[in-house]
């Protein structure tokens, strides 16, 4: 059976981002230091990070990524990261949890919202008919 492991970088006082997070500033104003450990030192949104994790941080990231089967992210993270340039940054199945039925991005239905409207079928059970 697969394991579900959750992880997030959190500051000592409980924050996961700075104020005013959103596209172009996914971690908010002043939130970049939360991820200095991932990039091997200081970085800003003004320039692409060029460093990488080192030492214990690198070993932890490599171990975590090696066991990764899929990623589940929130819609706000997806929006704040500006959709990662419409490219999956993980190289694994990537699921975005959201509640809206239409994509706010382009005003059209996304595959996940369309799938929720199809009749569901569980193995060994007859199809469910919605009326």
C-alpha cells in the first residue's frame, strides 16, 4: 500500500508565506527566506534561483523526491506560482485540489471539473446513473 506524506516549509511563528502572496510573488513579500534551504542560500523573485540544496538539506530532498509517486497541491499554490508556466514542475502526476467548476484562468472547463460531471464507476459495481 502507498503512503501519503505531507510536507510544507513553515516559519517558527507558523507562517508558510509572507503577506500579499500571488502570481509573481508566490511566497509573498519577504517570503523567499522560507526556501533558502532548497536553493542553497538567499534568492529573490527578481532573478531565477541559481543555487541548490546542499548537505543534509540535499540528502533530505533527494530521499523525498525518490519516493514521490504523485503530488497534490492546492489551487491557491497553483495560482500563486503562476501555473508554473503551464509546465508540471514535479515530473510526476500532479493533482490540484479546488472547489470551482470552471477554470478562472481561461473561463473554460478543466478536465478535472468535467470528470466530476461524468457518472462514476467503482470496480465490481454497476455504473452510477445521475439524474
